[in-house]
């Protein structure tokens, strides 16, 4: 079935709302998967259909936060695009679960960074660790955002659309300079192969990080986000 017209309408509303490209991408993926899974005309979707869809995510043991994120996207779609808010009103949210993050030692972090498959990913991991930035913020960095005199990185339109600065360590700066000599970025620092105007995808970096962790033999459950918890260490 053709659901694209509804997704395009949702995208327009999200753009009017001022959402980031990443947010719009997440919403589009969630709704496209929902509509494809239900595989029925939008006007025939019922509350029971939506509850069954969410329950199916529970049965697959997805995290409560992931389920709630999908739930929020569904609410936006049915409330603002289809204007059928009554369909989703009876569906409760999952209880939020807050887990303590896996704590990596400085040696473990260094081992992961050194196990990166290339200088590009080593530099990305180093920047995540040293600056405490989110992965999406690192992938949006441009050459002009590096201030080597003040030893700062500028983050434009980060979370909640705020600009800010963060630290740039000496080791990270040297790694960035080495990276520049090899990859010669023009504007974006971390671009896709053969497409210097397009940033790397978050999924690609997450996969590379997972492979690096695996190659170290580390048993802890670590993600690129884990590196943000260690930016107080000097590196």
C-alpha cells in the first residue's frame, strides 16, 4: 500500500516544528515500519491494531525507552497527521527504566580507540571520548568548528537547538591533524566515502564501534555513548 503521502505530510509538520534532520529520520522510520507491518488502509487502523503492535515490541523484549519512543511517534502521527487522537488515547506508556551505564576504565577506552578499523574511526572515537559530545554532534562537526588557539570545539544547534563550546584536548587535536593530512576534508570533518558533502551515518559509526569493542575481547556492554561518561579523564 502507498503510505508515502502520509509520511510526507508528517515530515512537513516536523519541519514546521523545527525538528532536526535526525528526528525527522527517526519518525519516518518508525511510522513506515508501523504502517508496513499493519498492512491495511490507514482509515481502517484501530486502537487494537496499535496495541497489538506495541505489545509485539514488548514480546521481542525491546527496551521500555525504545517502546515509549515509538509510542510517542505514533501519537504524533495519529494526532497531527490523521487527526485521530482518540485511537491512541487509551494506550498507556511503559514505565521508564533508568539503568546505570557501563563504566569503562581509561585502559578499556584506550583499547577500544586503538582497535578502530581505520584512522577515521579512531579519530571519531577519540573525539567522542575527549569532548563528551553526542555521536550526532561529532558527525556534524566542520573544519571551521575547530578552534586550536582556544582549544575548543564549537557545536552548532546541539540538543534543544543550542550552540555551545566544549574542550579540545591536545591529544585529540593531534589526532584530528593527522586525520586531516590523510583524508583532506573540505567542510565536514567526517564524511562518507566519495561523498565529502554527506556526513557518516550514526549506524555506521555504531557498527564500527561494536566491531572495535568485540576485537578487544571486552565483555561489557558498551556503545559510542559510553565514551561520553569518561570525558573527565585527560587524554
